[in-house]
C-alpha cells in the first residue's frame, strides 16, 4: 500500500512546477532540475490555503470594483487634509489618534483602543542657512530630528565640503572650527542614511561646529529631506540639518575652484521632556482560536513636514482597510486579525517597542506579523523572513493573487530587524513586508512633497486587497505557520 508518508513534494526552482517523488516513482510537471525540496505533508496545508481562493477573489472584487473601491484613499485624503503632518509629541498627533479611534470604531471594528507609549518630543522652531561668501544666497534646509539648536546669534563659519567620512577623517585638521558639509553620493537609502544619522557626531569628532548633510535621496527639485539623527554620549553635540542635492553639489564645485565658502546657520530646535502618545489597536476576533494573532500595521506618526501621506499614512490605512474589507464581507477567520497603527516610529520605533514589551509574554500565540512602511504603490508581492516550511505556505498564499500580479515572495533575513514588528521577528515569529513599485519613494520621503497627491486610489486598493487576503488566509488556517 502506498500512503502520503512515502511521498515528497519538490518545487522546481526554475519554473515552480510541483514534482512528486516516491521511493519508486518520479512524476514531474517540468523538465528543470529540482533544487528545493518540501515535505509532502505540506501539500495538505497548501490545499487548505487554496480552498480560500473564492474568498480571496471576493476580497479583490470588493476592493477593486465593489463598494470599497477608493475607500482607503478617500479615508486617507480626508485624514491628511484635516490633520496634515503628525510629529511625535505633538498635540496634533494626539488629535489625529482621537479621530482614528472614533472612526475605526464607527467602521464596526472590534476592541478598538489606544495603548500608551512614551515618545520623545522634538520641536523644530525657525531655521535658516545663508551662504554669505562668495555671494549672498538663501539655502533650503530642514533640521534633523533630535538636533540641538544653534546659539541665539546663529553660527557663522567657513565651510569644508567632503564626499565621505573617510575624506573627513583624512582632512580632520582642516575641519576644526568649520561647518562640515557632506556631499555624499546616493547609493541606496540603507547605505547612504548613515551620513544623516552619524554626520553630526563624525563632524564633532574632528572639531566641526555644525554639519549640513546632502539629503538622502536620488532626486531633488531643491527639496531638503529631514529625518532622525543620533548623538553619541561621549561626543560634543553640534546642530545639524539636511540641505538639497543642488546646494551640496554647488558648494562642492565652489570648493574645487578654491573659493572660500562662508555660511550663516541658525536653528531654534529644542528637545523637550518626553510626551505620552498611543498605539491604535483594532481587531476582528477569531472564531476558533481567538488567542492566536495575525498582526499587521504601519505607523501613524510622521515628520513635521508635508502630510505624512506616503510615510506612512498609506501603510497605516491599508491596515485599517484590511480589517474593513473582511468586516464588510461578513467574514470571521479562525484566529484573530489585529491591526496596530504604531506611534513614534520616526524617532526610533517607540510604538513598536512598547507594543512588543507589553505583549511579548504572548509571543507563542503570534502567528504572523506584517508591516507596511515602504510605500503603497502597485504591489507585486511580499518580503518574507521565516522557516522554509512557512515560506512554502506563504508562497501558496501569494499564488492566489495571480490576477493582480502580486505573487513574488522575496526571502530576506530579519525583515523586521529595524521596524515596528522587529521584536516579533527576532523572537521567531514569521514576518512579511509589502513589496511594491516604489522606485520614486525616496524622492518624496521626509519632505514637504509627501502629500496625498503622491498616493493613487487604485494602487491603494490593490495593496489593501493584498494585505486583507494574506492576513485573512493565514488567520483562517487550522494550524499556525511553522517557525524556524
């Protein structure tokens, strides 16, 4: 007699066709060499996933062409037009959270509440930078989060322009008493952001009196980008801001010609005592395993420029929409679907850390964590961090999204290492993030250009459908995802 235990199921790494292997038999739907094995007992889970295809189609239809069409965009537009940007520690952020708690409750979600989070409070104040030599010119700047202010009279000093930290260290003797200007080239956000994060510290180490950093972006129309920067306890604090690509390159050209550069720099920035904020939590309680959780969300705070529509209003609102779509369809999965809109992300994931600290004793009941904080443009799949067995299951989940071309599963290590769900991923919970066509994301990131105009209703509908489909399907499986 032949039974399931005598079989193995392989995936062809090239064409993805299934290949069934027994002790005595090979049947294949492809002519490629099988490179990835998966145990046959997973086939029953895959079949269970596929049984949700009809529901996934209903989710997609409701989001793209039903009553929920453009719903997430319209909600986000009203929200951002009403409140604008929402920096941590501000009363405006707390007013925005009150608004959302009310509206999410009225949308019919369950257990809607806020959970307290202590966040930093940084206030920008007035700021400016003038080139005073070789000519008078007002530069566009944005001070960086947690920066100190300048003295009341500002700082007027000669500038030195460097292209890298290595060049700064090589020219350390020239930098003392000067404003250090970084004209670093953009080599991807993850690599280049170190200049924004550590620029002030490195400048202070060589005696610089302030630092101005070329904005971390591949493209600019005279638009400076803000963001957080870190001081070191054992290094003197100096004020720091970002300038535009255009101005950084201009100053570099001036220096190359041997022109003396003098800048007057002024900032009123203040770091005030910590403030109280809240994470927003809402859910659909599971019908069979209510204590088990599929968590998904984005962050509701933003920097104090633009409207915070892209970073991360879109990510937060597709999370709300994922709940809303399931509620509108009258569905209730076996385990709980929980949305969290995190607060204080921009200053260092304060909301994510607080949520993990408050709930980590329940880590074994967290099935999957999902975070969207890299745009909500046309989706094409997910990044994934978890076990190989869970990867097989998650790929089968995405395979149900072929009609909207969102089937790619990209394996990465530590998906949530630096995000609001990072604590859960590091504790072994499988984690995903949204893959979307966000090639222009860093053109608008942390700028006055991050407004609702950057968002697209259809793209948000697609992202909402992906988020709802994935969260619901995983929450509705009989067993939790296998862990590493």
